[in-house]
């Protein structure tokens, strides 16, 4: 079964190069809580893109990959409702909590609401 077109996570919706990640971090705008840290900047495009930065220290590859899958899925499901024209770099501050879908989703939703407020200024 194929995912509905609006819920896909195409390559165009991903930050892929180190320069793209550096540009977001250089903008020095972000929000954080105890689970996630989200840096963001306007990208001038008609879509919001996601980049993930998950540490390799202290957790194994299996758990790190689970955290990435969970965060990608949260972004994929919420992409139609996100503010347009942003690049987001998400860092898992607490990888154990970020691996739990419900906890990560609650954190992501709260931080995106704050981003929408800050970006509107």
C-alpha cells in the first residue's frame, strides 16, 4: 500500500549536505526542551525541510536508528501542518526519550508551536 502523496517524505524535504546543516546552525535561532533541540531558519522555498543530528556517543546504532526513524515519522505525519518555508535541524537531547514516539511527538509539537510564534515575528 502506498502512502498518500501529501504524507510522503521526499528527498526535497530533507537537508542533505553539511552546508545546509551549517546554514541552519549559523542562523542561531532555535527552541529546545528536555527531549529535543530544534534549530531553524527561513529557506525561501515553498516547503519545510528536515535535518536530523543524532549523537553517536552513549547509544548504540540500533537505538540511534530508532530515534531517527521516530523523528522522521513524526515530521512526515505533521509536514502538511508545519509552517512553510523553514529548514529544521532536530537534535535529540535525550535519545532515550526521543526513541519513544509519544514523548518525542509531544515535544516536537510543542516546539513547532513555539517556532511558529518566533518565525512570525
